[in-house]
C-alpha cells in the first residue's frame, strides 16, 4: 500500500509540475485526488513542487516581469531580512502576491471544500519559516456574522450583539511531546458580551467559544484541536487573517497599534426611557466634533453637532480638555452641547431608540444594560471590506465581510522572556472594550499555554 501511494504521488508530482510549467489549471479530477491525500503527503508534494516559493515562467511573463528577475522567494527573503544585506525594492511583497495568484489559478477547478484544504496547506503548512517567525509580533482579528452565515447581510450595519463573533489568530510558542518548541498558530472564536452591572463590553476571557491549532490541517472529521473544513466562515476568515499577517510581516502594510471594535448600542422602547448622563465619554465625543469642525475651517453646517456653528466667535482653537471647553464657551453652552450630542447620537432602528453604550458612566445607577430591550453591535464601513478570491485567482473586495485587522503586539512588551512575549498585546482595553485573547474554553487550557524553556513538556 505504501509503495502504491508513493508511486501515485510521484506520478502526480510529474503531472502537476508539467501543468505548472505551462501555466495550465490542474484538472478537477486531479484536484479531487489531491484532496484525498494525507496532509503530510500533500505538504511534501507542495514542497517538492516549490509551489509556495518559485514563480513559474508563464505567470512571470503574464505580468511582464523582467526575464532576468529572480523568481525564487526564498532567495529574496534571505536578502530582505538579513541584517547586513541590501533590501530588494518591494520584490518580496510582489512575488508573494504573484505566488498566491499562481496557486489560486492552478486550483480553480477544485471543489470549494477541496480548494479550502489545498489553500490551508499552501498558506499555512508550507509557509517559509522566516515569515512565520516574523508573525510572532502580530495579532490577526476579524469579525464573523454568526448565525451560521458566511457573510453579513448587505447594508446591515446594526447586528444583534449576541450574533457576531470575533475571530483571532496569534502565534504562540508551543512545546511538542518530544520537547521541541515550535511556533503554533492559535485560532480562537470569541463572543461579544456586555457586563450587566458595569456596562463594559468584553471580548474573550470567559466568552471564548472555540480554540483550535491552525497549524493542523483542516479536516472533514475534526477533533477538539483541529478545524473542520466545512466551517466556511471560520476557515476562510482565518486564512484571510494569515495572509494579512504575512503581508504585514513582510512590509508592515496594514498593521495598526490597537484593535478596532464595533460600537455597542443599547435599544430602548422610548426616547425618554433613560435619562441623559453627562459622562466623560460624552464629553470626549463633543471634543472630537469640535476638533473636526475647527480643522475643516469652521463650516456653516455641521449636522453631527449643529450647535458648534453658533460658536464661531467664541471657539477659535481646539480645546484640549473639557475644562478648556467650559472656559472658552461657558458652563451653560457646554451643557447644551452635551445634551445636543446625546440627542444626535440616538438612532432609530427596528422600532427602538439606540443609545451608544459608552454614553453612560461605568456602573451607572440607571443600570442601562438591564433596562435595554436589546443590544446591538454597529459595524461602520471602516470595519468592513475583505480581499477575496474570485475566478482564475483574481481578487475582489467583498464589503459584506469584515476587514482583516493586523495588530502589532510586542511594541510595549515589558520583558524579553518567551512567555511574556507570547501574551503581549493579547490583553487590554480600547475604546471602552476590554479584551482577553489568552483564554481557551474549559478543559483546553493546557493545550494553549505558552511554552517556557524551564517548564515541563505540554500534552499537546
């Protein structure tokens, strides 16, 4: 049986190499056979074909690359990241994109399920090690619609808070049973949650719903550590995160200092069901509008906060604090602007009046979370838009999928120890949302604990 498998793989290798050299897509039956191979065999086959690292001549000619250009990604990587060598002009980034186009072109005849399996092997399992190492300092994050949907409904900006999920991907040092420490990819799914008493939005921690080792091949019969290939939203979302993290590891494009979360709104049945709170968050909202209005040259119309237009004479420079605002325009005018900002922030949706949750003070005596009929997450346009694969390996922007965010993790790392680096950037608070991406569902904690050189081998 082993001999037959090796013989069949050798034949497939020769056939696929010939098709690659001519720039032709692989036949559907060939792709189906590839999808039935063991992941380790498929990984070795891709390595032998150099599918991840060498651009074939027909694809280079299709984009008018100079015939003298080096088409081996590994050689460019060694030059790009070696401390004492020159840096090629964006060739690593361009060649990486062309290699992805080459792969998606040759597998275009595969079924959707087989394509996802082959894509995972290409993108994750045969990734050059130097790129995986540079992804240690990054966190990938995106949002899924939940409700077993593969994408958000067109034009749907307000989503019930219990529906969307936060998908994260991070590199963690993991100890194998042999004692060797490798870079593991932790894929986790988290719920959005509002604390009833404090009103603070939380992501991760006890609301972590799923944790998988994304290094492992996607499977038709997954176990508790492997991801099912049938979960389209999670698999394709994770692969999009991996691509975005890899791109940021190469040239830093798209990396941001902190994650961006949707705004949380509380829905009330009547507009006056809840009283206004002159909170610090509401003050910051007015200050942001005042700063934007002044920077735009004090226009005569500002729908977001119309009261600013009447301050043309008394407000001539951006106030740095609420004390400055009060000193510039007076106590009564400041209070009026707060009340106007409160009214302008209220949105009518599905018969409810939606108020931003951060308008309220933490631990508000009104207990707005308990009083609200429903809670919603608001996804503005800057959180949406993901690069997707269409016919023949071409790419298009899908506005019904959440953007793949890449966050720098180790910028404020206090220590240099391996465990400290592994959890840096995975916990914190931003824009009124507390997040903790270090947790795992109950019973899986030992499999997702960062390995330290002095610790005993993990069970994973």
